[in-house]
């Protein structure tokens, strides 16, 4: 028996296309996360690119995005360092209490 076709509103489609365009992740990966067919999302992305609304970024926007990504990576690195320091201190306290 054939599956019933799902309908997606324009806001959902535009959001999915923006995720692909802005993050640079493959459409297949984004489609799996959103629970939609890969070819469906690829079609939406293709149509958006043909219409000129693919979310391509200007030079200043691209630089800002790169800066934000670097900042996020630095913050993630700092969080990992702090977590390691915390773990070391926890171990020290266990040894000191005994």
C-alpha cells in the first residue's frame, strides 16, 4: 500500500533550505535530521538556488559567519579545558579525603 504524501508548509521548506545553505552541511544529512526524504530536500534546495533565494552570503556576511564559527570553536575548546580541570580537582578531593 502506498504511503500518504505529507505536505510541508512554506516556512518549514524555507527553514530547511536555509539550514543547508547557511551551515554548508549536505542536504542528505539535514533531511535525515528533519525526518524528510533526501530527494525532497534536494529538490527544495535546487528550486531555491534557481530562484536566487538560496541564501548565498555576501562577503561581509561570510566573514562574520567565519568569525562566529572561530569564536564557537574557541569557546568549545575552553569548555573542554575547564571540564578537564574540574575532573582533576574532583580526583584530588577524593584522594585528599581518604
